[in-house]
């Protein structure tokens, strides 16, 4: 299953670059006689770096960028965090934009460690949430909702395998973009798409 998800994510990222003025909806879409049902992020309940409970409602009035990482990651995570810092800095003063980073190594990445990690990055917890919870729960959330990859792998550097994808989620829990979080040019596209998505909401008012 995980091997199939990798090209699927790459395909979606490529499609994203060619998107029209309105961002597409990623994932399975169900077309009924009088309705269109888009893939939606499931209900979740996790703890952040301040020991506060984080749910879908935490991001109910925001578009947000989600990713999956672990603090001891020796490979792509430092690149991802450097790029996510760019996103944080660009939208730091915009209350309609949030960031949600899930640890895939909750046994090591305790709340206290995530707090220290966030402080070393110099980011505010009301803008950028680092969350932890039950490991299997987070893995199911990654694959089932965010169409991403997270799993233990003894042969992988650091003992875990995960996607470097950044997922752009709208205020209705729909995934509207998938980007390679290790590539600055892809993150540039994402930041432009965040502004495009925010404009969709402005135009609807």
C-alpha cells in the first residue's frame, strides 16, 4: 500500500502545479445525483507542544499546512522544517493560516521535547502546532486522511519512513494541494496557492 502511495502523491503534486485559478480537490471524490462529496480529513484529537488538545475545530477558521516528521530524523526533516519556516514567516501575521506538524515517533517525541523543538525554531504555538498521540492513530491519520506515508522501518535512516509532502487543507477539511516540502520551488508554489485559496474565501463573502 505504501509503495502505491508514493507515485500517487508525486502525481498529485505535478497536477497541482498545472492547476487553474481555483485549486483542485485532492483524493477520492464521490459524485451523487445532486451532490459532490470531496475527500475530507477525519476527526482527530491530539496533544500539542503546550499539552493543549488539538482537534479539527482548532483549525476550523483556518487553511493549514500539514506534514509528518520526527525530531531525530537524520535525512529529510531538517530540509522540511527549513522550508516550513519560510511558510511560517510569510504568514506569521495572518490569523487565517496555520501549520500542523505530526510526529511519527511519539515515544521519543514527548510533549516536552516538542516544546523544546518549537522553541529552538523560534515559532509560536498558536501558529504552528507540533502534535503527538498514539503512534498507530497518527499513522492511520497520515495514510487515511492526508494520503501521506508514515511507518516504522528498521532499514530506513532513523528507523522510520515518511513522506516529505506538505498538504494544504482548506477550512472545510479538504486537501487542496500536495507539495514536496524539501524543494524550495515546490514550497514557493504552495505559498502562492495558500494566497489563492484565501482569495477564494474572500471572493465568496
